[in-house]
């Protein structure tokens, strides 16, 4: 049965209002000048230096002016925003191609320059088909480009002004960077607290407060008014304390992260002032090494990732409690934010775990993070070294045996030739080749002999012990030339064969190694008594609960098939599992118990995928493993082998090497895309700036409908699993083969596609 599709949103026809060739040939030239003197050269994407020069050229008298008219409205900046939104762009992606296939950048630039951009007409309200809930307002592709352009300008202005402990929404300042700061730079934490915001959206008061903060550096009423219109239309919505920030979902606008950082800049400055005040009240003093006193200076650490705030102190609980009251008072009075005072409580860093950035942190001694080698490991190491010595001895004996046999063959061959003829009669001379072979063998034998103390000792003892020429009564009766020759021979034997100096050097190295080992042991013991570090663990129980709730395992914790995925193709099933597994591995690769996460991915997800494929084809697990192998290999249309799921060897080699901001896996657990059949002509792919029309229609299924738990019950629900808005359930999207693969694998998120361009099914 075929389905008939219809486009539910109308696309705005691109009509040219001003027939101008607008471009920014130099980032220092204002856009208002370009309106009067248009250049025939087409606009091109800006580099980072050109973008920075364009924004800084609008700085005068301590403020930025005319940013909307001269910076955001620049066609080159808008084209750069298009490049930032799109992934895998072809080389032909230019200003003309965007204006031809999508919308006119020149028309958009003219509207922005005259402050006539229609924000409301570029918003699409998506409502749920089953429940009467709050509708979701999404921007179309044109408005997304404008939002990205504003974000780029604000990033140039404010990124250098943010505090060093402000993470999220910044280049190379993601979750893993914040976790690395906690693990490497935080020392001796004693008490900490996590600021918990109540679930509350930004209202008009918060928006006005944000605009007043922006006006401190930006003197552009048109730009600030445009940001207000974005808030009023609902396309930009900030909900502190929610579970969707920084997770790439369609309800999260790309501008939200930097706006939150700007809004909380006052809080960051307050924390810095508290640090300076604490340092003045607790001055440092020098302790001599012989005093035996270990001084722990009072320190205050702070880490903020968007709306998640963690404050750590090395002082008393009373000091930490007073610091918490001052922080909460500032957030409530100055920033007008609602704080959950019950959850914002002071906890012990040693005896209690703190959940921060989706991970569990706790203060432990260095020996917990780097435990000493056990006796069993020491015995295994010694056994391995002995086996290695035996193998080297066997290889050396085999080499000597082969060398002896080869030398005998060469001598036998030469003797036969000499015996059969009156001399050597060859067409070519082999004396040099044979001489080089024997000379190289001799050098190797001498080097091996001089490098072995045992063999040198044996030869020295045989050549110097028990000789009658060492007796004085014999030496007096012998000729002087013979005695001198013997003495010279003994000097050379002692010089080259007596291993006393080498043995002393070896004993000295062993003594130094033992002293260094004892010193490291003493330092490790002192650190265990005087130092505390941060241990970061993945919430493995929460991960196992999420695995169970998503259907990967049964009530006994064993892998099971997932029935809703059987409607997908085999390759899409494997990609869905691979996207979940790879995002889990990327997210928790900085954790101390990363091995437990590896086991979950390598065992539970892998065999759940195998069982799903077996259930789909009515076969057994053994037959599915025989067909797909444990690495879940598939073949494309050309017969090329593809491996999407991480192999067991690849998972074993993974570790803490990634510093990029990972994409959480919560949304992938609750969403599947089911392919539909249609007799209608295909629409354009909904991925940003993808002009392919050979697309396939997919229906979005939010798997939370299959899960019976309540999403707000935090004791029973895995945090963040219910982040995708329910209005996207049962909606249909057109995707090409490349982007559907990227979406399943986790390289694309719902924020990277135009969710407002969905199709309806009759």
C-alpha cells in the first residue's frame, strides 16, 4: 500500500527586491558603503581573521555599533554561517548556489540592513498529533542562518571576556575539557556544592536583563531588538535546569549557549571576586623542608558548563556554607533566577559523590587513581621477563647455528672448487663478497661478546688464573723479551676482558634504581596522607538502567532484541546500534571506570544487535553471527565490506584522548526513523543545504512511547532520556542516503537538519 505525501509548510519564493551584487571584498569596509557602491565580485566565506576584523571594525568609544547593518547583514558573513551549519559541503557551494536552490542571501542581507527581516514568518509551530501539549516553535533554514550569524558576532565580542572556568558553547571548551580541569588542577577538595536551578523558562524580565547586559558592550538597538523578537517568537527559548542544553536537539537553538554565558558573566565575576577576597584573608607563607609541616592553602575552585555550576573549596564546611549562601543570594537577587535550595546543598567531597556533567565525581587519594602494582602483577612481570630472556637466548643460539652451517657450506664450496681446478677460475670475483660476510659476522660476534659480562669474566679467568709465568722464580729464569710480551698480553686481557668497571657501573645503576623506587614509594605514601584528587566515574548503574529501559537487556541483564527496530534495514539497524555505542564511548572516555562502559557497549549492545537481526530474519543467534560476524560486517550495493559498529579491538584501544565536546546519547535511545513507501516525487533532503532530491521518506518514532516510566521521576528514570520534544513524534522527514547514515551514526543531530520542513502523510 503506497502513501501519498504532502508538504505541510509553504516555502517562501525568493524574489529579488534589490538587483545588487552585494559582497564584502574587505572585512574592514562597512556594509552600508557596499549598498551604495556594490562590487561585481561575488561574496566568499570569511576566515577567522577576516571575521574578527569585520566585527572589531565596528568598535568605537568603548562599544560596538551598527553590528546588524555592517556585520550581520554582510553577505560574506551570512555565507560563512551557511558553511558552519552545513556538513560535507561540495566545492560548488557558493552564494549563487544558495540563492538558486534555497533562498536569496542578497535579499536577506538587504532586509537585515534595513531592519525589515520577517522573523515571525520564518518560524514554524509544530504541535503534537496525539497530545494537547505545548507546541514547539522551530526556525526554518533562513532563520537558522541569521541565528548562526548573530552567534558568530557575539562570539567574537564576548569569547575573550568569559572566565576561564566557563565551559560550553565555546571552541575547545567542552565537557571533556572541564573534566580534565577537575582531574588535573583541583587539589585537596574538602567540601563542594552544585547549584541547581528550578525548571523555569526565561520570561520578559530575564530577556530585558539580558538585553541590558548586552547594551553594556553593544550600542545597536536594531540587533538587540532582533534578539528580543527571537525570544518573543519562541524560536529562542532558555530553560535553566532543563535537560536539553548542549545536547543538539531541535528545541535548542545554536544561540542559546552563548546567551547563557553572557547572562551568567556577572556570576563568573562574583566568583572571581570571592577568590581574590579569600586569597587576601588567607595569605600564603613559606614552609621550610625540614619543618615537617604540610601546609594546605585555602582555595576556591569553580566549574560552570552552561547552567551546571560546581563550586569546590578546600576549607571548612562553615566557609563553604557561607560561600553557598552568597552565591545563591547573588543569583536570586541580581540575576532573578530561581534556585532549588533543597538540591543546592553542601556535600563532603570525600564521603559523598557529586553528579556533575552527567558523571560522578569524588575526592580520593592518589593511590586510588593509580594503585601500586600488586604482588601477582609483579610475579607475572618477572615471568614475562624470564620468558623474554629465554626467547632471546634461543634466537641467538639459532643465529649462531645457522651462521656456522652457512660458513661450513661456503668453505666446503670453496675447497671443492680449489680441489677440482688448479686455482680459482670464476667469471667474477667473490673474495670481496665472502670477506664482507665474514667481517660482518666477526663484528657481531665481538660486539655480543663484549656486551656479555659473564662471557668476558669466564675468558678473563681462563687467561689470567693459574699461569706459571706469573711466578717470580720462573720470570727470573726467562728471557726479558718473553716476560715483557707476557706482561703486555696480560695488560690487554685486563683492559678488554676484565669486567670490574662494567660490573661496578651495573651495580651503580641497580643501586640508583632501587633508591629511586624507594623515593617514589615515600612520595606516594606522603601524597596518600596529605593529598586528594578528583576521580571521575561514569554512572554505570544509570547506564545499565538506561540499557534496560531502552530494551537492550531483559530483567536479568542479558541482551535481548528490540522489536521496533525490526522495521529498519539491516544496515540501518547496525548503524543505529553503532551510533548509540560510539556516542557512549565518546561521552565517557574520560572516566576512571571506562572499562565498564566498554563492556556494556561490546557485550550488551553488540549482542542485542545480533539478536535483533536474528529475530528479524527468523534465524538463530549462531546463524546471525556466522552471517554478520561479531564485528557486524555488511556489504553495500557495490559489494564493499563496511563495518559501522566498533570492533572489539577498537573498543579495547579506546581511552582518554578526545577533548572535543561529545554528543550525548540520550536522544538516540528514544528515537528511530522508519522508512516509508511513496508514489510522490521526492522532496529535497532536509539536511542543511543539501540539494539532493533522491531522498527517502522516514517517519520519526519516539521510543519513549514504548517505555512505561515517568520521565520526571528522577529516581526511576535515566536523566535526559526524555529530551526530544513529543511534537516531533510521527512526523516525516526526507533524507538522502548519506545524511540518514550520518544521522544514525551520531555524526548529525536533530539540530543539524531542518525539522520545520516535514511532510504529512494522508
